[in-house]
């Protein structure tokens, strides 16, 4: 059933990403590249323009800076009305502009309790070699802006310039020198973190390496790029390795990568990251996905655009569409060394990490893990690379009106602001206990439907988790005056019966992906609801004023959000393995299943609201 042509179909609010950067009249870099990237990665893009450039693929012919006070006006206008989940800075041009931008970003926007994620791309020189930042402004950037950054993304020339502002280390072992090797990139990332940002991503595009030896190479068929991410809190390195593409279409690469990181960070608002490990998980995941997106935007660049360094193809996935799957995971024991593509990989010892993550012998490969981007995705990681072509995003977007009605139902809003009648919630709690029993049955069926041990174990672990959750549910119900005997005697309501039997039927008649599509609204919907209510200004975030606040928190916590990530990874992989992207009829069938399950979730809320049996 489709909405009438004159009816607006409201999709859920998208992630909100802001770029504070200069305009590239040629469209390949600056805010133009950023906004294209935001759109390609399903974020709502906004901009604060810091400078106008007359620019093309051959170079920069002119720069006109925007007055700092008008830059602040742009920022305030966007923040006050639309809100910001993540922001990036690019070309800032002058000392006054940097100071104004830093002042704007130093405090949370009005109505928010925390600042949005901040990625700083320290743009200093264009791909053509033209300067984009006044020399005297670098110090202001280091002093005012870098301490605010979550992620700093310098290329090697930018990193070498910023290193001049780092206080000399006390030990010779951490001296950086020229950044001409993987080991030097790691030392540079660690040193730059002392300027304030928690994460430093030193990009290796200016340092082509031989694929086998990882030594600098100027020519050859098998060359790679290495990007090094350092976490100043955990002292861990993540090393990303991608095939080097022989192309001149690299204009705007740095802008695109930092914009992609920003778009992915915007999907996980800072309020969901409640501790240092959660922040690390979110940032490493965003960087990995952003590197893959940028790599493919270079790989699929279009010919015939300009006589110099051509632009990337930000819409590659929109044109041809592609889903990238992960290869086999290689398990690493605590003391194992795995050799992959000429790189020794071993976890750092506890003492190494406490000392900053660099072993005393200076070996660049003894304290990090390398993940390699292949045609099938990232090797060495047990996660799927989320590309713009996502089966989960497709399902949500295809059922946008129903999804909104489900995740923003009056029952949900009532839990957020504390106005939900308590007898409605008690009825919901008793039925949810019955639902958990059938949810366990569905996942037991999923274990049976799985075609490999890993997927069977994945579903079996969910069954065990549900059993534990059911016991916690009994205790929670007791707080609401519902004892275990009353729960056990609960009669299953018809909406509950309709929903759970539907999911079981889809599992029995279809394959594992059909079953997961039927179960998906329950998992992803509660995850979206938790994040939304956590951010919503109308949510009463006080146990003494809102009895439902603890319920809200449960679904916004990192462990539940991680469960959503794991579930999405599984569905994306199954979609690729089962050839869904080449079967339009199968896609329509999955959409139909997802839509019906979403409407049954709406019915579950209605059951609670109306106390239906």
C-alpha cells in the first residue's frame, strides 16, 4: 500500500552534519565536496562558508575571506534551528577566522548538553600546491582549535608542519623526524595527540609504499597507502591499508575523507558514547568506513573533468550501487603473530600500551593491527563495511512513514516526557514478557536456519541473552507491582500473538535473511528510539521525575547500540551472500516483510496504550 501522491511521507530525522570550510568554485573540494559526501552517506548536510575561492583542477586563482562575524552568524543560524550531530572544519584561511570558529565550537549549541563531534582537517595547501592558510594562522589553530578536536586528519606535509608546535619529547625513542615510514607515521600521530585531539589520523597518500615490504616506493604495480589512527586515551593504533590507485583524480581527497568521517560520526550522537571505550569504537568504525568510501570515490572517478587534478566521484554508489562484504576473520590469540601481506601483526603488551603503545625495539608492527581493504571489504575485522548501499537503510527508507510512526509513537513520547499512564506501561510490561519467550524461539529458529557455525552461534548467544534479560524483566516488573506469578499467568494479547507468529512464520517459510528482516524492526527500532529520546529536549532525564527514564537509558547504552551494529552487520553480509542486490523481486519481498513487522510493532504500542487483549 502506498501513500496518496499528495501526501508527504515523513522519513526519520537524518544525521546532521555541518562543514565549516571554504567554497571551491570547481566543485571538487571544500564545502562542495563535503556536501556531496554528506548526501551520499545519508546525512543532512549544512555549511558555514569561511572563504570563497576562484578554483579549478589546475589551481587556485583567487581567495576572498568571509568576515569572521558573519561566519559566527552562519553558525548560530544553523545550530539554533537545525541542530548539529557532527561538524568538520576545512579551509579556515586566517587567524581571525580560526579564532572565531574555535569560539563558536567551544561550547555546546543552545539546547544541547554536549558539543557535537568535531573533526579538524588542517587544510593548509591545495592539491595543486597553492597555499590555503596564512603561515601565521597555524599557531592559532594549534592553540585554539586542536584542543577541541575529537579527530585530527593531517596528511604527511601538514603533520610535519604541525609537529613544529609539539614540545620536544623527553626521550629519544619518540623523536619523529621526517615522516618517511610506517613507524614514523605512528610516532607522528602519537606526538600530535599532545596538541589536544584524542584521535589523530595521519594520512599516507603522500607516502606510497611497496605492498610486500611496506618500504617507500616511487613506482610499481603493487603499491599501497597506509593511514594510521592513534588513540591518545588507550594508546592504541589502528592501521588501515588500501591499494594505491594510479590516477590524477585526487582533488578534494582530504576534504572528502574528513567529511565522510563526520557523516559517520553524526550517525552516533555523542550522547550515546558514555565512556572512553564507546568513543573509541564509534570513531574507529567511522574512520574505517570513511577510508573505504574515499577509496572508492577515487577508484570510480569520472574522466574528462578538467585538465589538472580531477575530482572524485562522490556519487559512485548512487550510480552503480555496491555492497562491500567482509572477508574471513583471522582470530589472534594473546601472544600470536599473524603474517598478512608482509606485515607482522600482534597485540601490544599491557606495559607497551601504558608507555604509549610503542615497543622498545621500535618495530612498527608489534603494537597495532592492520586491516586491509579488498574488493570484498575489510580483511582481519569481524565487521562489515557499511557502504551507502545498505539493506537496513533501504528497508527503513522504503517504509519511512511507518518507521516514523513506530519510533515516534505517542506511547514512546509518553515514556520520554514521563506522561505515559502507568497502567498502560504495566500492561505493556506483562505482554513484553510473553514476547520475550517467542523472541527466544525466533532466534533459536535463526540458529537452525544458519548455514555456518558462526551464524548459528551468533543466534544461540542471543537466545541465552534473552533468557538473562527475561530474568531481569521479572525483577523490573516487581518494581511496578507485577510479581512473577502474575507474569507467568499472563494471557497473550492478540496483537502480541499476531506479531510473534508472523515472525516465526517468516522464519519457517523463508531463509535466515527473511527471518532477520522480520525481527529487524524490534532491534533497530528500539535502538533508534533510545538514541532519539536521549537527545530529545522533551525527554525528562531524571528518575525522580520520570519513572520511565531507566527504560530509555537501557536502549541508548553502548551495549544495546552495539547489538544493533552487530545485527546490521549480519543483515548486510547476508544480503551480499544471497545475491539480494541482483534480485529486485527479493528486495521487494524483504521490504514487505519489514513493513509488516514495523506495523505490528505499532500495533504493540497501541496494545499497551489501549490496554488491549
